[in-house]
C-alpha cells in the first residue's frame, strides 16, 4: 500500500504505458516514479511526466532532482543511465516514507477514501 489513491496512479501508469508501449516496463517505471517522488518531494505526476520525457529522449527538467550531475551530463545521458541514477539516488524512498507517520496517515487517508467510495456505491444501489 502506497497511500496514493488509485485515481492518481491510473493516469500516471497510463502515461508511462503510452510512452513505453510496454505495460511491464511501465510498472517498473511507476515504481521508480514513486521512489523519485517520495525522495525528491516532487509530485508523482511531474515525476512520471519527466520519466516519460526521458524515455522519449528528452532529458529537460531533470535538474530539479539534484542528481549531482552537470547540465552536459544530464543532457547526454541515455534513458537507462537516467533510470540507474534515479535508482542510486532515490531507490527505496517510497518504502521508507511509507514507514513514517506521514506515510501511515497517507495510507489511512487512501483507505478512508476507498471506503467512502464503496459506501456511496452501496447506498446508490440500495436506493434503486
């Protein structure tokens, strides 16, 4: 459990599937995006957009991730090199965050939202 609502994850996953054409690769990139988002403080949509751009050969926008690389290095890195650098810097960050108090609150909030949606559907079905 990530503490992120599925309605936030679906469009991000769709963007990554569209950019890669491969659902399995998109799942791996989603996991990476969750780590980068958790570690960098950038929102998941922005991170996923930047990763999708990297997959298309556009490395603009990577400077904000403080990867410790020069502008020339960032510009000339391959998609695989960028992924490896992200893993080196942010790998496992989403799991670490999920174990914090804030991460626990995020999971509770997501669970409450899912319960609210389920109850709303149940009430609507009972009214029919």
